C-alpha cells in the first residue's frame, strides 16, 4: 500500500516497435488505473539485454517507449514511468532472489525454451534468469497487481513462488502479487495469420500495425489482411480474420460485435476493411501527434526520467534494505 492505495507494477521491453496489439491490449487500458492504484510502469531495458541489441537503437527505442507511455495518456505525475536500469535495486534484489530460485523451476519456463530455440547462438545466463529479474521488478515495489498478457502468467507464478518461499523463511517481507488480466477479447491477432497474436517481433511487417505507421500504410495493411471466403461480417470461430478485424474496429469505435454485424450486413469485405482502417487511423492520429510533441520537449522528458527514477528508487530502497537485513547482509555505515 502506498498512501492507502494498492500498488500496480508493469513493464514492457523496448524491443521492436509497439503494435496496435500492445496499445489496445495493454497501454490503452493502463490509463484508467491510476485513480485506483499507485502505478509503476517501467521500460525494462535490462531485460532487453538478454538478446543482442544495437546500443544506439536500444537507447532510442527505450526513449520512444517512454514517450509512448506518456502519449497514450499515462500522466507522469500520477504514474511512475521510468527506466529499469536507472534504479539499481532491480539488479540488487534479483541477485538475492537468484539464490532463492531453483534451476529446475527456471528450466520449466516456456519463454526460455522459445527464446533459446530462436536465439540458439546466444543462450546466455541472463535469458535463463530473466524471470528472476522480473520477480525483482514486481516484489521491489510490493506490488499487489500486475497487468500482463496470458503469455506472462508463468512468470508471475514463479514470482509468487519465490516470494512465498522467501516469506516462509524470513516472515512477511513481500506482498504476494496477483495477475491483472485485461478485458476478454483484448487479444489482437496477426493480420496475416489470424490464429497467431499480433507481435512486435513478427518478421512480416504486414502482420502488424505499428503505432507510428502512417495512414497509407495502415490502409494498405488492412486491405491485405487475411480473411476468408464466407463473404459476411460475422463474429464467429470459423472466421478468425474477420472476427479479429471486428475486435479492432470495436476497440477503436466502442461498438459491440452485434452493432458491427448490423452495420455491415449485405456489405462486402472491401467496405469493412476500409472502415476498420479509417477507425484505426483516427485512433492513432492523436497518439502520433502527442508523440511528436512530447519528443520535441527534451527538457520535459528528461525531468520525467529523472524525477520518476528518484521516486522509484525511494520505494524500491525501502524493500531492498529490509531484504538485505533479513538475509544477514551487514548494514552500511552512513
Ligand atoms: P514480443 O513480440 O517482443 O514478444 P509482444 O508484442 O508480444 O512482444 P510484449 O512486450 O510481450 O509484446 O507485451 C507487452 C504488453 O502488450 C503485454 O501486456 C502483452 O500482454 C500486451 N500484448 C502484446 N501483444 C498483444 C496482442 N496481440 N493483443 C493484446 N495485447 C498484447
Ligand atoms: N516479461 C514481460 C515484461 C516485464 C514485466 C515485468 C511485465 C518485465 N518485467 C514486470 C510485468 C511486470 C514481457 O515480456 N511482456
């Protein structure tokens, strides 16, 4: 609890360009949470190092992601938006938690298995202990809730296991966090393979709408989106491509699937795709404008980065000191 509010923590990696899936499934829904929770949103740049990065590109992407957080509507006065690497407590706690995590547990992580298959030439120790750094992120702020996608539930589960194990030995040190799953249907699928989720690491650029795509590109990608030969706009399992476009249209316009079915009754896929494209362009335009504006204000961004790192360090240090004391590390002479 901070000032009588429950604590919420989430993070995103600055790898790749954010997609419409990241926005509709995560960012957009985060905006309304600040009233109810004390929110920490980190750009988890240390996690990004688990796969090889171009240094200049990583720096640029991390700043872009932080800008996007703000442009999407996260008020940096109410939400603590910061770089993970600016708060040293994350790695300090991660080391201690490493000593309370078993190899067997980490070996079971499906993300580790997937990523090692994908980067077979660089299966580094950081990739293996990735979930422990994530546990440190969450536990450092005594987070009660963690909004994540389904793919991250296994990491949240190991976080809870580590916290419970630690608490069982040393008393109630950590809050046990709960997953906060967004609204159902918020999973946006690939425009090219509608049975796969839209993902920023997809190699086919036509599969995803990137948040910074220009209107022509957006319209073209929707025109090429994979559908089916049914010829009707209906929300059902046999039509995953159309259902996905309906989800996107609904998320951008607030219309329900029944309303959308009615609106496009007797109309062809061409008309429907045109409407979806326009709705997405209208949704992203203000976001893109805000990104432009905020990016130009270097002093503002720098002060957000600085102030929020100080705020995050303050809360994280409280937990870290407690943990260090519990495990028997000698107190610093101040
Ligand atoms: P990568 O391709 O690098 O694994 P990603 O695009 O899958 O990345 P993450 O960085 O894993 O995205 O996730 C960031 C946040 O966006 C998470 O909360 C996740 O649940 C959400 N998210 C990612 N993709 C989608 C999607 N297609 N639909 C809805 N939400 C999504
Ligand atoms: N692993 C997450 C990103 C992440 C995270 C976190 C999410 C790192 N630390 C802490 C929630 C809480 C991902 O790949 N989406």
